[in-house]
C-alpha cells in the first residue's frame, strides 16, 4: 500500500500557540472557524471554559480545569474564546 493511501483517522496538528497565564480573564483566541488541537494545563485555575464563539460565552466545548495534556482535535465553527477563573494559571493552546 502506498504511503498516504491507508484508511483511518485524520491526523491533525495545530499551527499556532497561545499561552494563557492570567486569572479571571476572557481571551478571544480566534474569531473565525478553525481547529483546537491540544490543551496543555500546567497550572490550573479554579475554572477553565472554552467556547466555540467569536464574541460571547456561547457554545461551550470544554470545561475541565485539571492539570494535564489533552489532545482534543476539536473543530471550532465560530471561533475560540477562553475564560479562566481565579487562581494561578498556565495553559497552552495549540490551534489553527
């Protein structure tokens, strides 16, 4: 079988990286469609929510605030909006 002709799951890697390091903030990462590839939570805030929205807290797609590396491969139809809660925060998002 030739390389690239195998059937199976699509492999996706993000092209951009955003570092979130402030508590109690809203960060509009992207205002158009894309994909969220990976979430790396090193230091978790009290809450951490990601919305598939370009300007408001609508269409929640993530709500885990536990340290870890998450390969999520989430299609985002409207944008990527992040809201962090109180407490020390260090989160890296990989997206395109």
